[in-house]
């Protein structure tokens, strides 16, 4: 039982809702199509969760062996940092979850495209492999892109583009403008979560040589950057649901209320420690937004 708790801690359960937000939004726009597949939808959710767990394991491993997770870090203590799992055991966990994720992705791709669309199948299989690489390479290895200020870009691409647009394409084999816009919005919100994490850990990251966007921009620049990310995301969401003819267009706007209050908190904030609760607020608000979008399009 204790080992299960340790692995659940390493998996960072509180991050998993955010990982499926893009899947919910992408599939929401397919719900009323006659060829919508619930089986594909469920497989997409499981695959996205498995990718996120890989990322969490690898982040624990990479920051742990580099010494970035230390006593000066403000956020929750990690399993490798506390000695709850050894390097070898955690590394094996990454390998096992990578295999699970690729198997799920292969089943999903096979069901979605079969032998009739080998090109699309190959493209999505390549994206699956790239997703595993991105999840692992964020903090592990000598060329970890999370240590070079590129984490924001990869989050935008994978949590926005691949997640939202990819799930929509898997269902309908096409794209649409509202989905492209919401892929941008969800991606920006997810980047906002990462930016909050990096704002919280700025001092320790800078001391350990982890060059995040926050380290490059400085505290004031990072705060402005965060306001821009969140504001563009909310404006895009407003644009989509005000100018598209959805019966219950107002429902997704309910999720923007806590996001707006969050911006006020960030503007007033002067203590990085106080940003930790905001991480959860933005992540859960983004998940709530995706659920409300799903409900809005499901009921008409």
C-alpha cells in the first residue's frame, strides 16, 4: 500500500485533469457528428493521461538527479528528492509507462485509421513517439529543453495543438477554425500553469542553472507575460462562443470567472510562495472550462 502511495505521488494526480482538457475540447466539437466514436474518445483520454504520467516521472527524475529539487524549492517535495524511490526504480517506471503509452497510442491509431489511411496512421504514430520523447526530455539529459527556456513552446504545441487538433482530426479526419482557435486558447492556459510553476521556483531555478522563461524575463517580465497568456486565451474563448451559434454559449464563460480572479491575485502578488495555490486554481479552471465546453456542445 505504501508503494502505491509513493507511485501515485510521483504520478502527481492533481496534474492529470489538465492533461485531458485538450482531449475534451477536441472531442466536444465532434459529439454531434454521426461517426463520433466513444471508444476512440476513451482511448484518447487514457493515452493523454499516460503521457502526462511519463512527464511527471521524468520531471521528478531529471530535476532530482540535477539537484534542482532541493531544500530551497518552494513546491511539493518529490519522491526522488525524498529518497522514496531510487533513480533506477524511477527510471524503470518511466520505461514501463512509455511502453504503456505507446501501446495505447498504437491501438488508438489502428482503430482510427486502420489500413485505409496508412499515411495518417504513420503521422500520428510519429506524434506519439514524439510525445514520449517530449515528456522525457523536458528535464532529463544534458540537452533538456526545459532548462533552455523551451518548455513553454512545447506545452503550447502538445497541450494545445496535438491534444485539441489531434483529437478532433482522429474523430473527423479534418480541421475547423473554432477548434484551431480553442487549441490556441487551451495551449496558452496550460503554458500559464507552467509559467506559474516557474514563477514560484524562479530563485531556485536560476541558482541551479535552469533557464526557464521566467528566469529569462525576470519577475516583472514573467508577470506581464502571464497576464498576456491568460488574457489572449480568455479573449479567444470569448470570440469563439460569442460569434458561433451555440444555444448555451454562455456556459463556458463560467470557468472564466476564477481565471479572472486569478489574474487579480497575480497582479497583486509579491511573494512567489503565494503562487503555489494559483497553480491548482488555473489547472482546475482549465479543466472546468473543457468540461463546460463539452457539456455546451453535447446539449446543443
